[in-house]
């Protein structure tokens, strides 16, 4: 009996996401160059989001959606560079974060997420032949062909780097690093 690895990025499975993938696959926008995406909800009153011991913060709660959207648009390749800047809540979790992902072929994603204010969840994908603006709103497969495990791992790696750059390190991160060092990984 094998283990199923299906991704929890439910927005990837929306019909509109399929339409975007189809347009991108048909090169309807020409060569993709720029993606801008933002997502924000006033959620700083939710205890788990401001509690560092519970893995609180906006990157893990909302940032994952804008990062996975960039991965869907530009493909699962690892960005050439990741630049992040963020603002920390009084409790030490990230409350607002800006992320710049630079990809090969002079392609760039500029992403913003916050848990302090409501923002329209929207994205603009720009290519050499046009742009689109979009609102971001079970088989026996081992993993989903729409969001394969290696792409999920890439998104997680990007989010880890973003958290590191904005200064959010969880207790679990230090325990995991210690275990990796002890096993030589």
C-alpha cells in the first residue's frame, strides 16, 4: 500500500488556474517576463497566526499561495535569486512580507502578503505579447500531476529562505537543523 502525496495548495486546482495554465502553455502572452501578486487579510487577531511556537506568521499562511502561483506561472525551477523584506509583529512572527523571485531568462515575480490589512487578492502576469490580471481566490495517484511533489518542495524551500531573510526562525527549524547535522545530511 503506497502513500499518496497530494498537495494542499487548493487554489492550483481551481478552474481559473487551469485556464491560466492553458493560456501559458499556448504562449498566448508571448514570453513571460513579470508576475505581480498580492494577498492580504486582516488576521492578526487570530491567536495561532501571531504565536511563533505554533508556526505563526504570514509567509506560511498566505505567502505560500503567492509563491506557488509564481511557481505555476514560471515553472518549478528554483529561482536564481530570492530577496525578501518583511515587517515583524510584536510576537516575532512575520506580519507583512515582500518577496522578489528572479528566474532565468530575465523573468521576475514580485509578491506581497500581509495579515494586517485586507488587500484584493490579485495577480498580473505580463508577457511580451500581452498580460492577464487574475483574482487569486481524488484519484489513486501517488502525487498530483497539477502540483507534483518536487514543485511543492521547491515552494517550501523558497518560503524557508524568505523566513530566514526576514528573521523568522521557529524552534522546529533549529531542532531540524541539529538533527540534520547529527546524521550528516
